[in-house]
C-alpha cells in the first residue's frame, strides 16, 4: 500500500499551507516533489513524518496513521532529512552517525559503517562536526539517517550544499536505496536532476496537487510552466536523458 496522503490539510500559524493533498508513494521507488518556493513541499514532508499537526486528513503507511505510531516505531520506519539541519553538539562524526541507531536501541557498527561508506564519509569519522564544510556536514547527516535503516527516506533538498560530484553521488545513493526496497521521497529544485532520478513526480502549486504520476506525464512543459510561472524547454540528449531549462536561457 505504501505511504499515502489522504485529503491532507495543514495550517501553520494563520496560513493554510496544504489544501487537501491526495498522493500515494510506493516503496522501492524514488518520488520527487517539485514546485515553486512556498508551494508546500517541505511542509508535506514534515507532515508525512508527523512533525507538524495535521488539520484534516491523514498520512498512513500500510494503512496505519503515521501520527498514531509510537515514536520509536515511527523513527524506525521513517528517516527524515530536513533542510539546513542543525547539529547542536560538536560531536565526532562517527558518534553523530551512530545516533541513527537510537530507535533500534543499539549501536550496530556494521550499519554505521555501511552508512559512512555509502555517503563517502568514512574518512571524516574521527573529525568533529564543527570542523566540517557545509557539504561534508550534509553528507554526514544523510549517513545518520541511513544508519537507522528506515523503510522510508524523506529528504528535503539533500543536494543544496553539495558540489556537482557529491550531488551526482547522492542522487546515485538515493536510487540505490530505492533499488534496495526503500521508499524515497525527495524535494529537489533542479528539474534536470529530478527528471534523471524520479520514478514518479508530485508537482505542487500553492499547496495543492497540480500533477502526480509517472515522470514523463508530469514533467511536461505545460505543467512546469503552470507550476513555476515561466516557460521551460525539455531537451533530450543522445543518451535519452532530458535537460530542462527555463526558456529564456536558450
């Protein structure tokens, strides 16, 4: 059944952010959430992780309301990687990544090692967090989530502070996680990267679903122009990959 948002509505402060969102996310697939600034992408991920109150509707996993799960069960099920995550203690990298094991009540050294290897942060494990660059810290925080071996990974702009090489490596890591059976829901801004990685796309506009489904059917010039307020060109390279750029850049 996967992860399902049903008639999901969220209000923060006095502003309604999400308006009756209906969407289904499948395990073993990468779903990219797209939309202009303020479309509700981050709020949707936070609601899916039960980190904000839901005004109406619900988010469920295999028929169970996420908000009703005991906190430890929810943490074992969902790994959430926020934007601009803050580390409050100047810990060693290895110790920070090992915190991902807290929901399991253990310090599984093999799981921690796999997460460090997957994110190419093994060489950082003896350093302290405050000595890392922004990109290094982002990769370490992803390693912490992966060390918990969740069934679902919700990642909010995980590429934002990474250089091109590490962006590509992270995209490959997300694809590999999905290939291993994990459900991956990721917010991205780069449309070309989204087209390259997504099995499905959820396109939001003003807190509502504009389009949802297979990548080719959602990432059309008409849908993207509607969502972002600017025309786009979808170019296909010789290898079949698509490049998507604002029309004014050509």
